[in-house]
C-alpha cells in the first residue's frame, strides 16, 4: 500500500497537538507523553512551533540540549494520533514509515540537509528525534494545512513570507543537493 494512502486517513481531521490538554488527563494530574520518551532525558522541550512530514504528522517543538544548553528542535510523533485507523497493521506501518524517514536523516548526512542532533528515540506511545533549530516546515510557512496547527501557537511562522531571493536560493539548494 502506498504511503500516501495510509496518511490520507489524516486528511480532514484535526489532531489535538496540544499534548498537555485534558484529553490525556488521568485524574488530578495531566499525562505528559514527553515523559515516556527517552529524548526528554537529553532535551528540555518547550512550545510547539510547527509540524512536518507526511500529513504534518510530526509536531516540532523548541528545545534546549541539557548537556550544553544548545538550541534545538524536537520532532515528536504521538502514536495515539493514529488510533482512528482501525487496522492495527496500518498503525504500525505508519509508525515504521515515520521512524525510517527520520533514520534517513542520520544516514545521509550532508551540509545542505537538516542536521540531526539526536537519533530517533522510541517508546511504546511516541517517536522523537532532535535536529538543529528549525522555524517549521515549508508547508507551515506556505500556509498549507494551517488548520492542523494549534491555534495557540505564537510562532513567527504565521507572519513569515518569503522574499524572492529566498525562493531562488531555496530552489538552488534543492537543485544542488
């Protein structure tokens, strides 16, 4: 089955990406999925700044590496977001595709490709990896699927627009890579 067909189930639905809201509440305390992922041992994770990947499944968060206080971005995927898919094989396939694509960043290191700071960490409920700081994805900047971003994001990405020079330089970078 093509990856685009699997991810098309995300279309038209809004995934609650504010991970700390009452959907995950368990009694008087709220459930924090970051705590279950080993990446939280290495990074202080802040606010969501954007989303990326197929159907914007990865949520991008500002982060700081605990070791040297270096700024970073953590890409986070909550496996519960695919619970609406009824077939367990598809759930696993989506997670595997996302994990494989993140591992490709580590495998194909290049100065013009996103720099990976920490490899993919997996827990039963989440996938996460860390990279150099990013503003968001190209889809976020261009405004595609803007309804998938939480309304409470206070990010410069919402006001950002490309200069003609940036468009040309970006196309040149893609062409040279």
